C-alpha cells in the first residue's frame, strides 16, 4: 500500500514538472509569450524637440575631450629629434650631439690651458657641452613659438573666410600652407602631408600640438577633431576660436606690460653683484683676487654663486605668469 502511494505521488510530481517545463515548449506557449512581451514592451517615443540628438552630440564631444585629455596626460620625455623639430632646426640627433661634444671638449681644453684645475675644467666642459646647447635649443623653441602666436590668429581668420565662401576645409588649409608666414606655413604643410597619406584630417590636426606645444595650437586641433567626429558649424567654431586667440594675445601683452617693472628690478638685482665685482677688480685687483686664489675665497665664491642662483630662480618664478 505504501509502495503504491509513493508511486502515485512520484507520477504526479513528474507530471507536474512536465506540465511546467516541457508543455510550454512543445505547445509554443512560451514563444507566444515572448512575442506578446516584445509587442507590449514600451518603446521610447521620438521627441520633436531634437534634445536626444543634442544629448548624443554632447556625449560624443565629451568622449572626444576625454580621449584628448588622456592622450596629453601621458608623460613622456621628448627625444632630441622632436625638440630640434620644435625649435625649427633641420639637424639630426647625431649632429646635435657632435656639436655639443665639440663645445664641451673646447671648453675643457681652454680651462686646462688656463690652469684652473681639473674639477673646474670638468664643470665648465659639462656646462658648455650639456647646458649651453639645451639652453640655446629652448631659446630657439621659445622664439619660434612667439612667431607662431603672432601669425596664427590671422591664419585662423583666413580659414574662416574660406569656409564661409564655400571652400572645403582641406583647401583652406592648403591656402595657409602656401601663403602664410613662417612658422605657420611649415606646420600647416605638415598637416597637409600627413593627411595625404591617409590619416583623417582631424587626427592630422592633432599632430600640430606635437610640433608646436602651445594651448592655442591645441585649441585649434580640438575644434577640428570634434567637428570631424560630432559635426557642427566649423566656421562659427573657428570664428569663436579666433576671438579667443586674440583675447589671449591681448591678455599676454597686458601681463607683460604689468610685469616689466618687476623684471627690470630682478635684472638689476641679479647683475649688481657681478657689476660690483668687475668694478672692484678694475680698481683694486689684489683686493678681490683673494676670492679665487685662496681656498676660503673659492668656497665663499661658490656659496655666493649658489645663493644668487637660487634668488634669481625664485624671482623668475615670481615674475613669470602662466594663464
């Protein structure tokens, strides 16, 4: 009796399981439920105001800006070839190192002929071979960047007028590459050459910041890159960019004028000890020659150079404004 009861209960349980899991599949009931659910699912109704399109474009712009910011945050040491290109020099890295080594060797030989000591000769050789070429390279780079900033707003205005006249962006860039002044002409010629090998014009403009690491060049590259990805009125965007560039130029001139008094004071304070030293040496050389003939005098002279250098660097940091 118990065995029959257990058999009946097991059969009922198996039938219930089959009814729940197997029957909907065989009868097509589950497919019908899926179809009804897909029909009854609420679809977002399209809005007439165009806000979804604006939101999508905003998301594209934000993603583009995040990619550009992440790319620029990658800290890397620039090789000498890139620094030479930024300074506008056509030299190779081997030529630069050869000239730097020649300057260091020449300074070492001159110091040894003057019998100033081995340590002093090595210090002069290091300064002439390592510090002087890099300082000249930075000076040429800064001068080239200033020339670029002088011409770049006018070049952007030419591109805006070309776009408003119906010219494509590439033709407007070619016009700048052939008619603008240096170094804008060479930089835009590089953009055209990069685009001709198959790179999109937005990415080609982004390489402008590599050769000319200025915020103004970065603004231009970002505007063109975003327009190529998200669309929009490029002439209006570049017109606003031109106005921003000219405002930055005016602000830079105002800052330079306001800080000129502090720079003149810093230059006078920095040159005053050297001028006094030269005048004392002219009037009484035996009195001041103790600074480099006696060990204590050389130690005092080295300490003065260190402290004066620290003061000059602090003053330079205080009077140079970044915006």
